[in-house]
């Protein structure tokens, strides 16, 4: 029964633990207010001063070991509470000093006595100088610098927010990240802005604390003299020494933790976000270059030869730097030897007979990379491109309706080091360049400044872009550039080409797998249709026709229902495609014109409409002059639509849709052709541009 009762008490214990955590903040506030109001015995003051020192050291160490600022997002609140704690301790200790200071140097506790006697040797003049120096360091150097960095960081973070949000939206739209990841990144961007804004205000608490510490010490000295001489009858020199040492001890025991907290604030706001903490950054970047170590050792060694210099100290430091430099050189040599080590010799056996396994099949989708891009696709080097390609295939399957083949990745030494080639069925369909370690700043059309770097073009959409160094990333986002890394550039290009060649990627195997997937939920539908009424080849052609015009095939139930209805009487794949588009008309319209608003489209002039219908009826085709005129006027109509920010969609009569879609698709792939019959009756059409009109 005991184990069962323990399990029953477990939720109560967990709830009690959560309640205790929730009470930590209110209890701390009550304790701070209590110290300001209630008199405290010296022993309790010792405990609280020790806790204050431990808290400041803990905050400094946490700030040193954080990888990024948001890992210590509670720091502004910690800064506020620690400042209030120190001020309340100052109030409590001042009360004890003034009430009990005449009894001896330990009147306010052993901690204040130790700081007032041991640290400054019992000399109040030295103590005053040390205290003033600490206040100046804290107030004029650390706090002022940290406050300025926090102010600038808050301003730059707020300015960079739109660019960061655009980059997240671009990754989401390209299928590189999921919705939950995008939501998490947006929350991090907002938290980063809130953090730097809070740090900008919280730094003022530290500066105010330094000023308050100086004023409190003056009040303690003056008040102690008045109380000691006027109330307790002490000699002026005795009162001055006693109360001054107590005030100095009180000031030092508060200012040293304040200096530590200010240093922690400076560490938090001045660090650059990497995968290393501050200590690793310092050791990895300050002592990693042996040339710097040797030159510094030489300079220190020469200074040791100057008459009057402390030779031993200078020579010890120079020797240590030489030792560190030799260690770095040895590590570099060992790494180079390991890289140049020849591979193990494999004894070649007698050549085997050729088999069918030696026949290399062509990959449906392939990605070949130069040797400098291997790091992007190497799991051992934390290459991000592999995960992005998986996300692309998953997003494509969800949006379009079938799963594209696996992308086979291989290195190609014949390519330029930073070049990649995307192939489909062994034939190149796209190529570009990527620079690992740099960022591509894409100009969306309106940017607020220029950046130094290598001019290029976005390989997916042909927009002007610049390859920039990583330290210019935030500046580019502030200017309005869309900034992406090398992996995102390659992944976006691949995603664009997969959508553009979706019809060619839908093979018989993919169609059969799609049917198998549907048959799990609607087995009767697939059994009656394929192959009884419709061949697999015809079904594949219908689906490819839809994909060629960017129509998703996610709604396979509707597609199969339409084909099952008309397949007994219609065998032509193009006619079946037109019938299927009629059934999918609502989805097609919604894809091009989201929502329920007005459809602002391109239309045909009446005379041109009749001329095209006559050519279609006579099966004579388009005359060359008419075809050229139609193409030019369509280009002009598309330009007008784009200037107004409207989608380039042409709406025609249903019999003309197939003819015009095929004719215009090759020259104007961005144009979508709809028929009036495909548009739902609930949607209103407004013609904003006319093809064939006089104006």
C-alpha cells in the first residue's frame, strides 16, 4: 500500500513544488521590504550579505556560460531584484551602524567588520579611496559602456525585426521549415527585441545604484559622527574612525557585488552570438594564432632588457607566451600530417565479370556539388542542406499531392569549387553558385542602402543579390534585404525547379503509389476505375496535364470521381483534363485568388474572341500574324496587371482555354488561363485589362 500511496501523493508534491516556485518572486519582494522596515540582528545581516555576494557571483558565471543572450532572458529582472536587495541591505545596515556603532567595529556584523578592517588594513583614508575608485569604475566605465551597448543593441534589433520576419516567411513559403518552427523563430525574434529593450532600461538601475552607494556612505559617516559625539559622548577622533570604518565596510560589501553584477550585464550585452560561451571565444580567438604569441613574447622579452625593469616578471610572461605558441604550432603540424596521411593500400583482386548490377540507372532527381560545398551535405560537418531537402519533399507532398523521388547527392570534382548542378533524369535543369560561411542578401526591389560584396543573382527567381560576410547580416536586414545562407539558396532553387518540373517527375510508379494510398481509404473507387474503365497511362497523362498548369492533385477523390463518370464515353486525356478542371474549378480559383473578393483579371476583346473561336472551329490554327499580335498584347496586359499588383490571369470561354493555355504557356509561363465555366458563380469578375482592344 505504501508505493500506491506514494504515487497518489506525487501530483500533490509536484503541485506544491510549482507553487513554491511561483511564490519565489513575492517572497523576495516581501523580504526586501522587510529589511527596509524591520531592524535586523548582526548575524542575519551577515547571512544576507553573504547571500548577496553569492548571488552576484552566480549571475556573472551564468552570463559567462550562456551561448546567446536569450539563454538568460531573465537577466533584466535579476538585475532589478539584485539592485533592490543591495539597497535594502544598505538601509538595514545603516540602521544597525547608527544604533550600535558605538559598541565596537563588529556592531553591524562580522562581514562589514572584515571588509572595513581586513580589506583596507583598518585605515579609513585608504578605504575611502578604494571605495571611490570602485564607484568610479562601476559608474563611469562598466555601467556606462554596458548601457550604451544595450541602447544601440535595442535600436538595431528593432530595426532588423522586419527583415528577420521576411526571412522566416521566405523559409516557410519555400518549404524549408515547418509552421511550428516558423512560429518558434518569430517568438525568438520578438523575445530578442523585448530583451534588449528591457536591458536598455535595466542598465539605469545599476547606474542609480552606484550613485546611491556613494550617497549612503556619506550619510553613514556624517550621521555616525553626529550620533557618536552628540548621543554617546564619544571623542571626535574615535567616532570618526569607528563610524568611517563601519561606513566603508558597509559600502564595500555592497559595491563589490554591484561591480560583479555590472560586469555580468556588460558580458551579456557585448557578446556576439555563436555556438561557444565567452570563455571558449576568448581562448579560441585570443590565443589561437602562434605568430601573435611569438611577437608578443619578443616584445615583452625586449622590454625585460631595459635597465630598471622587473626582469623576472617580464621573462616569465615571455616564456609562457613562447610555450603557448609552440603548442599551437605542434597542433597545426599534427592536424596537417593527419590530413595528408595516405589512405590504406587495398590489394586489388582479379577483375570480376560484368553483371547487371554494373548497369548504372539514371537518378530521377540529382544534386551535384563542388568540393567546397561538401560541408553543406555532409552529416559529419552538421550540413543543413540534407534536412532542408527532406523538408522540401514533405512540403511538396502536402501542397501538390504526390511524393517526388529522393534527391541523390554526390560530389563532382569536375565542377568549380562553389558550383552546384541540379539534374532530372540525368539532364541538367539548373545550376548556381553558393559560398558557405557567407550570406546572400537578395534585393526585393526597395532597399535602403548598398553593401560591399560579390554581385550575383538569386538562382531561383533571378533577383539581384550580393554575397556578403556574416558580420554584415544584420546591417543588410536593416536596409531591407532578404538575407539567406548558402544552404537556403540551394534548397530554394531546388524547390523552385521541383515545382516547375512536377509533371515530368510524376511517373507511372508515383501514380501507382498514389492509387495504392487512395485504395486504403476508398478501395472500391480505384478498383472500378483502373484498369477497368481507364488505363494507368491515361490517368498519368491527365494528372500531368493538371500539374503542367500548376493545379495541385491533392483532391484525388474528385479527380477519380470525374474520371469514373466520363471515362466510359471519353477516352482522350486532354478532354478528360478539361472535365476534371471544371470539377476542380473552385480550388483552382481559390489558389489564384484567395478569399472571397473580386477577381480582377485579363479578358479578350469581342472581335478577337470570335476570331479565335472561328479558327478553332475550322481547325485551321492561328495565323502567324495573329499569333504574334496576340503574344505582344498579352505581354502588355501582363505588365499592366503586375504594375497594379494583380495576378496575371486570363479568363476566356471554355472552348478556347486549352488552345490559349498551350500557346501562351511556353512564352509566358507566369500567365494562368481560366475559363468562365471554372469560376464559381459566387465570385465576381472584373476585367482590368483587355487583349485585342483598341486601347
